[in-house]
């Protein structure tokens, strides 16, 4: 059962709210005659969020789900307390969240954006290796792709979240830099890439390495931002001096000398 919730975390988040609700009711009901209505409602919402966040932690969901679980009842309560609000803004907000964060709910892959210092280091890495092709898996808004494309390099990106893909595709078209495609990273052809880059989450790393180590050509390189491959020692770990203290994990494919073949 825990495996189901971890694969589909939104189910676990909903379960946490459902389980927390009767607990909160049982705690706050005896106080209804002794405490004023508004403070009691606020206390109940905070307690609901804390219990729900605790349950998501027990279920083993990622840390960002704890924040979602805590804030959800507060947001809903605030909306109800304001009163007389039309329903359509909430529908639009939910749709936008679904379009932007669809990868988070389905694949436990949130939207992380690579900073400029990391992008500069990746550009230097490609120059040093003589790499001409690079692919960013889960490219987000495509900043890395646009920065690395050009000067004899061909950079591409794959993004699955609809709204994020459209934004990245538009920016790429306007600047004339990079090739942004919408698709499933698990079905993406990586066989011709010299460098594959990913800034995802801990959840998919083991399966991603199995794909890349099998499908990428010998002499190519996989670079993971912040998240190491479980039980696989990287060839190098680069610790950057940016505000995020970024770590890049470098995994050569096939041969050990790290040279680009062919």
C-alpha cells in the first residue's frame, strides 16, 4: 500500500487530509463552547495541516508534499472565511497548477530551475570534452538548452508538463536557440548525445541510470544536478560556489577515460 502512495503521491496527500479531519473534529469539538469561533477555526486549520503533514511524512512522501499538506487546509479555510467568492478562479488556479506541476504528482519530479553559474560550468564542460550534442531531460523552461546551444554545440531539451513545455518552446523559438520537445523522458532517444543533463529528484535516479547506462554511447557523460545515482559511485563530484551550493555528479558511460568517441 505504501508503494502505491509513493508512486501516486497525490493519493497519499488526499488520504492524509481525510484521516486528519476526524482527529481535528474530535479535538476541537469540546472547545466550541469555550473558545470564540474565529480563533477556533484558525486553530483547527493549523492542526489539520500539521496532522496531514505528519501523515504524509509517515507515508514516505517527498518533503514538498509536507508543505502542500500543511498549507492546503489553510488555503481552503481562508477562501471559505472570505465568502462569496466565485468558483471559477479556483478552477483556473487548479488547472494551471496541474499544467505546471503535472510531473510532480505523477513522477515525483518537481520543477527545479538551473542557475546561471551551473549553466556556465556545463558550457565549460562541453568545451573541455569537445562535446557537440547535449540533452537536458526535464528541461523546465529551457534555460540550460538556450545557453548551451550554439558555437558548434547542439543542445536539446525534453519536457512533459504542458504549460512549462509551451513556455520553453516559445522562448526557444523567439531566441532561435535550442530544440525543445514535449515528451516522456523514459521514451527519449539518448543514443546520439555526448552529454545528458538532468535536475530531477531522488525518486527517478536509479531507473534513469539504468536507462542511460544502457542506451547512451560509450564515452558519453551523464551529469546529474544535486541528486546522486543510488549505489553508483560518480567519477567526479563538482561542488560549485553558488548560493545553492550546487553539486554536479558526473557519470561517464562505457569507457573510463571520459573521452567522446566517434
